[in-house]
């Protein structure tokens, strides 16, 4: 059984082919970062145009690389949301054209479910139930995964997403877009205890997150320093900011694991590539005898393999989409 995944929700065009359950035959990703970084962030109109140029060649290349033909594909799984409307429309239109012309079933897939499912691809032994910490550019979720298609959101951000705060702080200290990997790297040269940025935990029993206050206090710190003409140690700012984000993510995840008694944690999304977050989660899980899973780095950020994986699971559970499939820019999990 071959599933083709198509992902165009933001600034990466990606096409993947999955064999049966969890076996990635190819996962092609065409990044647009070089263009968007000129503008310091993703420009939606440019993103749609780039997807349009990339998508058909990627589909052809995926078939060529795997030696498969259009007839071999049993299912097309395409991201229907959340994401940029123009970008999503390119993927959906390509999937519809392919589905209609080759008479192949198609399924619209939730991008955030895709991020969670990335873990199945890197960790063949992972199976529900488990707690999933999803930390991406636009979302921060603590999710209870009860079954392959059964998710309950326990907590989410009330303002900025974790990845978004990395990107904004990176911009403020002049590191450029996307900021996550750059802060990760620079932090290794800094002192994480140099500056005491706030850890916003919200109400005592809440599993929600809030990262905009942290971002503001980093900005205030930078302003104060420059007003006083004092030198800013960027590595210290990066490391101290990162530690504040990681502290909150780790604390809430551990509290939820303790409360539910579940013995497995899987982290995913772009920020799951963060070396300090992985290190701290692993440490805390080991203390509690909890299994800790994270995806390979390439499967943390946007890719079509995770979309194929999620679509495959939904299809096996009986879900189908028809040719009226729409895009859902604000889709929740
Ligand atoms: P969403 O999935 O919520 O719609 P998205 O698809 O834009 O958003 P992802 O591709 O999952 O987000 O992740 C991109 C985010 O991950 C960016 O904010 C980026 O800065 C962050 N990121 C990537 N690598 C790292 C890293 N090593 N450390 C911290 N953050 C990182
Ligand atoms: Fe994403």
C-alpha cells in the first residue's frame, strides 16, 4: 500500500511516498527559506507562487526516485490546514487533479496531526496511549493521544507559539529567519543563568502556555541595555531566553505525565529539533522511568512524510475526502 503525501501549508513544498505503515520511501522537501529570509519572515503571496512552481516537479521526482508509477499510488494525503490559505490551495489543487485523473482516493489531513505522527516514522515502537508535546512555528499543544486517530488537547498557548517566540527573539538580536536553529546554536556559547527571564506558568492547574510576556521581557532587556549604551551579550540572551522556554515546556509536560500516569512522551514540531529541549526532556523522563521519543530532525519541521503517515492512519480508520475538499487555514487539532 503506497501513500503519497503532499504538504504545502507554509514555506516548504514537500512530496513523500510511504510504503504500508511507517516506511518512508522518499521525502522530498523544497525549502523557500532563501527567498523569505530576505524579508525576515514568510511572505504568503511569494510562498504560493513558489509552491506552484515546485509541486509538479516534486511529484514526478518522487515517483522517479522510488521507481513507482501513478498507478501504484493507493492513497493521496494532502494537508488541508492549518496554514496559509494560498499555500494550502496549491497542495489541495494538485492532490485533486492527481486523484481525479488517476482515480486514486484522496484524504485531507490536519497538519498538526501530521506533526504528531512524525514520531511514528522515527520510532517504530511508539504506540498510543502517550502524551504529545507539539511545539511548532504556529502552535504549542499538550495532547493526550489515546489512539492513532483519537486526540485530546489538554493545553495550548494563549498567545505566541514556542517557535514563534524563538523567531521573534532571534530577529530582535539580529540573527535572522528562521530563528530557532540559530538561537539553539548560539546558546551553546552563552550562560543560561546570565539573565533571569520570567517563566510564565499561568494558573496552578493550567496546562496552557503563554510566551508573549517572555518575548516582551527580552525586548525590554535589549532596550534598556541599548539606552544605557551597554554591550549586549547575544549568546547570554539566547541561552537565558531558551532556558526560560524549555523550563516551562518541561515543567508542564512532566506535570501532565505525573497526573495521567502515562509512561510515554513524544515531542514534535520544529522546536522539537531544539537540542536543549530534547536534552532536558530526556533527563526528566529518565528520572521518572518514562519513555521519551522525538522525530529525526528532518521530520520535526514541515514535511510530507508525516502528512502521508497521518492520512494513512485516518484512511485505515475509515475516513475519506471527496473532490469538494476545502482548505481550513485555522483548523484546530
Ligand atoms: P505550524 O506547524 O504550527 O503551522 P510551522 O509549520 O511554520 O508552524 P514548523 O515547521 O513545525 O512550524 O517549525 C518551524 C519552527 O520551528 C520555527 O519557529 C523555527 O524557528 C523552529 N525551530 C526549528 N529548529 C529549531 C531549533 N533547533 N530550536 C528551536 N526552534 C527551532
Ligand atoms: Fe508545521
